[in-house]
């Protein structure tokens, strides 16, 4: 039984990688019925494929007319579609938005790409790092010597999946009020640029320099950085506000008068060296004992083995275990309609019959698909 604020929302997801599956996971975690169209004969369904959790899998041979018609029938029943192919692929399959919206005028057709549906780069290959490179985001992140990719959090997931989920739900609200569906052109490059809004404001006001580690929020400030402890582990300090900075100096025992120059950029490099020397005298655990849960704006830097066991995460049940794999729980939290992981990652084609039947295909329709070889299941003899 599905639960969450999106219970009743029906989504068709065409299998892909990165932001598309992550968006599908977010919607499923909040109760949406997400049916993923997989390639017949593909492999998948391992419990470690965390972003594939919570949906049902229908494996179709999209080279067959019967499979294409089945996709269109599912779109007729759907509120939204997620697809992440290069521009033009869905059109060549006969599944583009013009055809789909003719069959279902209220459909919200979400298109997830790196560069968008238009523009000089639209048909070029790329990955997260490339998409954020043209937005200013990658240039701003890293060491003084070079930009460093922030995993694939900014493009794929922040600028991609989250914006797609936001766009789809906005589109569904509009469709329910007006009866009019539409296409959501979600480009990771656009989303990553949007995430940089505050920093473009900083630059316009003179608060941002193009040099990395020379700014308030990029590790340039000694009071907003990570520090190595005596045991080789790290802590994070973000004592920006004066009262928090004063508490940082109190908790670290720093009484050097140079530290009164908190907002003097010219003093930051020297003050960072001095603070690093102080932090290096104690272990991470010792600093946690001194600064945990205070207004220093402090937290230990944890690895993926440590994070699930941190007391705060444990108290909030931020991580859960599904099919033996530790993974993040659904977010955000809803007081009246809490979300839930709807199940482990499905085997490819595990729901060929059940999902199609639940979405309104007749037993005869499903048998015709099986007989035509469009789905993986064997026809009933």
C-alpha cells in the first residue's frame, strides 16, 4: 500500500541514468506510482541500485509497434512522464510530446537533459561536470590551483533531478486546474545556473572574487572551512556571525588579538594557518566533545560508513536499510502524509503483467504483447 502526499499520482519513467532515476525515486518515496519502462533483455535490480527503489518495472522492446502503443496507452493514464534521452530520440520512437499530448492533453512531459532541448550544445554528449562548467559553478568550487567537481551533486541531482521534480509537480497542479498539459524542458545547465543565483548577486554587489578560496563561502575565510584534527579526521567550522565567531574563539581557547580581524580578507590566510595549528592539537572526538550541538556552527566531517551512525542521524532515522543496503530515508518529512520507500529496486520486467493490468490494460492486450515478443513474459498457453 503506497503512502505519502503524492499517493494517486501516476508517472511513466523511461529508464535512464543519473537525474532521471533520482527524480523517479523522489516521487516514489512520496507515494507516486512510478512505472519504469525498461529495455527488454536489460539487466538490473540489484539492491545497491538505490535510486531505482520504489517503482515497478515493465520491460518492453521499443522496436516493436506493440510496445510503442503500450507506452502511449500508459501515457494516456499518466499524470507525468520522465525521459532523459537526447533531443529527438522520443520523437523518432513515436513517443514524443506532440503524440503523447494528443493522446492525453493533461500530460506533463518531463524532459531531462544536460544541455536542454535547444542551443548549440543540445545534441552533444556530456556529464555533470560539463554542464556545471558553463554556469560559473565549477569555476567557483575547488582549490586555488584548479576547479574540483563536487561529485555529481550540483548538475545531476541539484540542478537536474530536483528541478525536474519541482517542474513536474508545478505542471501537474496547472494541468489539474486548467486541463492543459505541457512539456518541461529541464536542462542541468539551466538548473545549475539557477543554483548560482545568490553568488551572481554577491558578484554584482562586489562581495565575490573570481579567485577560488578567497571568498566567504568557498573556504577562503578561516571561520568557514574544514580543519584536520590530531587523528587525521576532519571537522567543519562555519562561524560567520559575530556571536558564533566569538564562541568559536572561546571553545578553541584562542586569545590571539589578530583574530579580532574576522572580516579582514587580507588576514584570512594567516588566521587560517593559526587556527589549523590549534585544531590539530586535538582529535575529532575531542573537538566534538567541546563543540557538538553548540552555536559555533560545527560538525564532524564523516565518511559514508560513519554518517549513518551519527547520533543526530540515528535519532532522526535519516538512514534506513532496505534489502541489506544502508541508504538515505525519504525526504522531506510530512507531518500528516509521511512518505516511505515503496520497495527495493525491482528486477527488470518484474511487473510486466501486474503493472500493465493495474494501469488498465486488459488481459487480452497483455497476451497480445507477450505473443508479439514486446514484453519479456511468456504468453499464457
